C-alpha cells in the first residue's frame, strides 16, 4: 500500500451541497474502534486504529448514497492539524465497504481515502475528526446501507475503552445523520512528534510498561 501523510488542510475536498444542521439519527448505525501496536510494513511501531461497523438510512432519494463518514476525536486534538507533527497516517486505500457499481448495479467493494478534518463535523462542532471519503473516479459507490472497515495509524497510544455519543457522522445526499461510537481513541494529550527512527524503540518500550 502507498503511504499518505496527513495534509495541513483538507486539500481538494470542497463540498457544494448544503448539510442540514438538524440532521437526523440514522435508522441503524453501529461503529467501534480498536487499537494495537502494528508491524505492518511502513508503519512498524505505530498504533493501528481499526474502525468497523454498519449504517442504514431510510427515506433517501433515488440516486443518493453515502458520500463520506467522519469520526470525531474530540476538541483536545488540534495538534493533529499541525503539519510539523505528522502524528496520523493513512494507508491507501484507507478503508473498504460494501457498495454497488453505478453502471452495472452489481455489488462491489468500495475503497476510501482518509483525511484529518480540522474544521469540525461540517461546522456543527469544533471537533477534530477522521474522515473517509470515496474518490470521484470510483464507479463502485456506497449506498444508503452497508458495512465496512476503515484504518488509520498513529504514534499516539490509545485511551482506555469508552463510549462517545454523537461522535459519528455520515453524509448522504444533502442530509446527514449522527450516531455513537465506542472503543479506543488516540490519546491526544501525548501530542509529541515521533520520528520514523524512534518508532521501533517506542514499540519496544511499550512492551515493558
């Protein structure tokens, strides 16, 4: 997999649709996130955060499907938007989910790109968020229901397991809906830049903590 560093800003992601700020709760939405030290090539010694779950939205107009997902990391993570840190990295692709081919209408596997969203959840909150979006060139698209898995890597260790209310947002058509997420989240209170050379030593030290 190709390696993609987080940009300071979300370059090239300009949304022309208007989000309804009074977004509804999804009919069904369940996501959890787990963390583990990884030996994945290129990310050795980092923590691998895996988000998995499903969504379902009714009352969606014909032709509208899921546009993107965002997972809030809270207001304590502004350091993730500082280009001098590089605390989070995304694989390519950064996620997969079920979907449908827009030409053949056959089931297919959707791939996602990952970003850090520094402007909150569509200006409704000020939280820093992890965002997964479908690239424009892809003909396989997520529809209003599905399951998937998304990944990001970080030098930040995980916090203890917790539940976060309204920390997930999915956008479909011109609407959005919210849901909860549970699991392990990066500890942004440890926002210290870590070089690639230091990762191996960091992973060894963590074993003996």
